C-alpha cells in the first residue's frame, strides 16, 4: 500500500526534506536581466574559460554543485545521491560533471522539466529514508542548445515571434533530512501529453497542455486552490504558453491567473532583451528557482509555492520525421515552514 | 471512436494556438528584406561597374563580382556581423550570394571544435548542401528540357 500517495498522482511527503542550500551560475545575457542580483555567479564570458560550449555547460553545472555544497561546508563524501540532467545528447553536461564530483549519480532526461524531475526523485530518496543528503542539478546553454537543435550561431536566419531563447544557466539544490526549511512537501509527477503541435519554434504551446494537466491533477489530488499558493511558476512556457495553460486551467474550473507566472518570462526583459516569447531550457527554472524564489522563501516573502518545470520531449530527428512534440511537466510544492 | 475524439481535441487545440500566436509583421519584414537585399545588390553593382571600368569583358565580369561578394559574405560572417544583419533582413540577406557564403562559413566556424574532418569538413555543407543538390539537379533537368525543345524546334 502506497501510504504517501494521495489522489491520482500526487505524493504527500511524510518526512519532508529541507532545502539546505542552492547555487546558480548564469551567462552574461541572463546577468543583464531583471533577476541579475539574485544569481551567485554571472559569467562574463559564456565559454567559462573552456574550449567549447559543451565543456562550458558541464563546468557550470559542476561548479554550481560545488558552490551549493561549499555554502554549507559539505564535502562530496557526505552526499548520498546526485540527480542531474540536461539537454545535450546523452546528457553529457551532467555525467561529465558527475565524473569530477564522485557522488553516486542518477542521470535523468526530462528536457527542460529536469529541475523538478530531479528534485522530485531527490526528495523521495530522502523522505523514504534512503539518503540523508541528496543533490538535484541541471543546466542549459544557449550556444550548445542552438547548435544541437537549430542553426550555427553565425548563420543569418530570422527567429519567429513564438521562438524562445535558451537560458545559459545552471542550478543546484541540496536537500537534507534535517534542516529548518524550506521543505518539499508535495510531488505531482507529469504525464506525457501531446496535442499535436509540430512547430519546434512554438514549444510553449506544445508544453502548455502538459503543464495544465499536471497543475489540475495536483489541485484535484490535494484539494488546494490558487488561494493556498503564493505563487505557481511553470518552467519555460514563456508568454504564449503561459496564456494558453492559464486558459485551459480556467476552463477546468480553477482560476490561478493572478498567482501564475513562468520562469521564462521572469528571467528576461521581454521588451528589451530580444528573446521573443521568453526564456527556455533546463537552466531557466533552475536559475529562477535557485536564485530568486529560494531567497524569497528564506526571506519570508513567499510561504508556499509550486514549481512546475516543463519539458518538450522532442529531438531534431523526431521533428524532421514529422512527429509532433510531446510535453511533460512535473510539479513540486515547497513550503517555508511545516504546518503543525 | 477513441482515436476520432482524440483527433478532434487536437484540432480544437491547434486552432486555439493559432489564435494566440502573434504573427510576424509581413510588411515590416518585407521592407527590411527589400532595403537590405537591394543594398547588397547595389554593392554588387558597384563592383560590377568598377571591374567593367578596368576593362574586364561583360561575359567575365560576373565571375569577378561573385568572387568579391562571396568574400564579403564570408568576411562579415567571420566578424560576427552577418547574423545580425540576417536577424532584421531575413530573406533579404539569405537569398543573395552573400547569404550562400554565410550558410557555408557559419557551420564551418561552428563545428571547428569537432576537428577538421568530422567537424569542418563534413558539417560545412549542412545548410548549403540541399541548395547545391537541388540547384544542380534542377539545372540539369532544365538543361535537358532546353536541349529537347531546341532539337524539336529545328
């Protein structure tokens, strides 16, 4: 009997793990955005002293993990498990970072939903008594994603207004069985949802039904409404996807519009930073959560939030073969303090 | 029955998305493309006149101009300028021969890190390859038609 499961697909953690520390590293463009003061490190050079974008991305992930550990004087030997994933083929940013870190490693691929996928599993590991300290981390890099999914950087093509800008950023979150919060209290795992969108330049619309599906199931399973949350933030639906997701949720009887934002909208200034619909990538929700929201929880400006990282599960091959884009979204609830 | 209902929902959703999606401004894009494309042609014309004034024959001058324009396209790509032009000009800077140079030089630069054989060598034509294949193929077909028509007309 799954005693921690409530409703259809939600888990209520009985021993909620505490977030002990977070660390974020972002690129220069993100460092010019509205959240610039909340990141730990803003790179001046998005190659990070490396010879390739891929090496730079892996280093960002690795250094974010090290920084998160250093903040609480943790050594790698004290960490039981490391959950990470990224967008590159065979998740090399994560596994190459794990090579240096020497912590037992679970490699994940959930496209841009990886932050909450990793945090879900890392939290369950602690809650279940399998670990005392776990780390969840993820990264994305504009330049490494462009060359894998789209065109060479110097190619003079035009981006449509629906396109999104991959965030150069990495975030790491350390979870522990002991600690004073904020705590991860609920987990709603995503289903793969596909409404037949084929335009790889409109990923927000491809992922919006998955985000709406997960948020609706979470609200039904827990009995919460928008009033129970200070903020509900999706990962990278950006401007168009957020609107569509809010509409679908409203049609199903929940109005979350006033509490509902998206990391892809928060991280950039959409009018001046030439990012079209907004940011995207694993690093998008990772840097906005690890940088901005975590500090808001610590300061007490936020008490209970839901993070719903969203992923578009396409590959360049599937797009070329005419497949539609499946979406996924994983939700986790984070609370500043535990209800008595 | 299940499948039909699923397709119906997908159709409704795609129509909803179509309504939400902001369209590119066709007029603005067309004006940018026209102006930038026109300016590139002006530069070409300038070199053509220059070479003609040097006494190069009308039959040969095209080769000289093409060489200079390809160089300029490649040079601006190398400086990291051409992609910024392309952002505004769209087809205006893709269609001229400078855009062709950009489509070969940009992957050559991008994939240098994978080495000169499997990087530069094999990825160089990743964008221009289809243009070459179908450009050459269609010119062969047109050539055959031209030959047949000419033979029949005799």
